């Protein structure tokens, strides 16, 4: 029975292939206008000038390095602080963890202060550049 079914399916496919209509045989569709075009009003505004803040690349690189160091050290301080507090609450010796936390906290203070110093230096060295935008319009 499966063979008869597959023969019937092949015959139907052959019939469909023989009756295919080419796109060039169809009549052209009538032109229609865009129904949404009248209700849309698009307005694009461009500023007269564009301001760009130029900074020294080496100072920016230093700032990014100190910011990264501050971020990593802050995570270390939080980790050691949690370990110290857990050791204290469990009544275990926490002197070495406490001193390690204090050392990392001191390093965080130094690195954050360096980060702010580099940031202020970056702002002082920055230059504002204003570029005039062309007045071309298109319709």
C-alpha cells in the first residue's frame, strides 16, 4: 500500500510541476500609494555645532589602570573583611586576616586617591573642540 501511495504522491507532484505559472505570465498589479505616508511627519534636527572633548591618551591610560587597580583591591578588601568578620563571629583567631584586611584597605585608599588625582589631571588637560555642522538640507 505504501508503494501505491508514493506513486500517487509522485503523480500529484508531476501534475503540480506541469501546471506552474511563471511570474511573467501574470498581469501586473495596479500601483498603490503608501497609506501611511500622509500621516507621518518626520523631522530631523541637527545641532549647529558639535562639541568634542579631547584628552591626553597617556593620562587617560594611567587613569584607567588606577581605576582597575582600585576595583580589584576593593573586591579584595571586601573578601578579607567578610572572612575576618566570619572568623570573629565563630570565635576563631582572626588576627592575620584582620591585618591583611587593613593592608588591603590602605592600598585601596592609595589607589582611589591616585584614581581621583589622575581624573582631575585628565580634566585639566582636556580641550574642547567645536565643529560647525554643514548647513546642507535634502528634501
